[in-house]
């Protein structure tokens, strides 16, 4: 076990895995670009192909969580709810406290067959991120600038376009709008106090407009809202770098299903429903803080082999020529070639590190309610 942990921590192995992810992602993005010719001819075929292509990329990240780090994911829910997973269009409401919360969500998507068709209401800045933003663009992900006057038309158009999506989709919403930090929490609770809303201990005040708009546009398509509350055993603070280094975490997810017909149609009543939901999420986190678990029965869905097989396919395809080329460079003895190859490795490592930086709490998120930050911007 010590040897395995040592191997996982080796930078060269991590760099090779990053190489596979980046190069395979560029290949997938190129194929996605080529599929655009199908859109005017057969839109649903275009969508099905892009679901498979995006799965091939995202499943490599899921592989890191499931097989490389061996992170365990336990669901706290009832069997009746689990029986509906992957068999209906739904909206997912997930707390936004951790660097890898999206990865835990993707793991559940993969285990129930909806990873390729999973959607998210994403901040517009991510559209510019190579691989991630580009893949999402071809998947018809809805991007927003979090300025309603500018987003209204884009959001309504994007959401209405998804009404006839051919694959079951899980549409993820981070209703808090940004990742939880102590500073943002203080500002958020000041906003709650000014609006006469109950204060939350473990969450930011939810932004209701995104949820009410998504529900309004997708009503008739989505049949339920899944409230997912995530926490980790032993007060762990997981990071993507920790996953890359092979560190094992234990994730617990409380899942509650709410049929769409039980949620008010009126926008203000729907917003009130969301505020009440977050008060309940706060109570769940308080219970977890005291007891180390969520209420209800536990279910541990088994990991599937497809993420590992998919990665091995890309690794075999891409690493063989890379290793041959590296050996050729060394054997050649050419200082110019060797220096060029070293520069390539340095650039590749910096690029991969920047991609990981997209997930880091201190480097992401909005200036939620921060008037000073807004003035600076």
C-alpha cells in the first residue's frame, strides 16, 4: 500500500495522466466541432453523439476519484428514490462548499448513466476555459454572467432549447451562486438580515432567480427536483490536487426527491420554497456536524468499470507514441531536441496546473455582495 501511495504521488505519472486528459480532450473537441454539420440535419443525433463524446472526457476525471484515489461515495436516501435515478429529467440542487463537489456529483451521474447528458447553469467565464468550456459549449450548456438584465434572453433561450433533449439529463444548480467561504458567508448573512430572511450557518443565501427560471422553462420536461447535501467524513477538506495525489476521501450525500407538482408555480412562492429548502439543508448539515452522518438509510452504488476502461483506451492510444518519441529524443543525444522536450514538459505541467486551479476555492467564485470588490471591478 505504501508503494502504491508513493507511485500515485510521482509527478511524472500525474503529468502523463494530465497529458492523456488534455490531448484526448482536444481530439474530442475537434470531433465535436465536426459534428456541428449534423445540427441542421438531425439535431437529436448530434446530441446523442456529443453525449458520448463528453462522457469520454468527463469520465477520465471520474476515474481519478473512483479508481485513482479510491474515494467512497455513500448515499443517504430511500430505495424508491434510487429506483428513479437515470430514468427521468431532473434538477439537482447541490451545496457549493468543496473543490470537488462537482466531481462527486459527476460520480453519481456516471453510476446511474447520465454523465454524458448532465447539464449545469455555468458562469460565463468557464466558456473560455479550454476543454471544459469548449466541451460544454457543444453540449448546449447554459452560460450566464450573473447579471439578469444581460442573462435573461440567453438563459431563456438556452433552457427552452433543452425541452426536447433525447437523453435523460440531470441539470445541476448551485443556487448559492458561488463557493462557500467565511467572508462570503458573513456578507451573505448581512443580506439575509436586511431582507428579513432566516440566517444560515452552513450555506450562503440562495439566489432564487436561477432556480425559478430553470423550473419555469423546464416544467413539463423535468419531473422532479433532487436536493443533494454533501459532506465528508472526519471533517475532511478535499481538493482536486489531493485526488490527483491519490488521497482517499469519504463522501456522504443526502438525497431527497421532490416531485415538480409539489413545488409552487408562483415565482415568489417558489422562491420561498427554495429558502425553506436551504433552511432544511442547514439543519441536515448541523446534524452531520454533531453525529457524523445524515438521517435515513444508506446506499453505496457500485462503481462501474467504464471510466477505467475509457482512460486505459486513451492512455494506450496516446502514451505509446509519446514514450517512443521521448526515447528517440534521448537516444538522439541532440541538446536542442532534449531542451525542446523539457520545455514542452514544463509548459504541459503549467497548463495542467492552471486547469486544476479552476476548481480551487481561493481562485474561484464571485464577489458575492462584496461592494468593495464590485467597485474594483
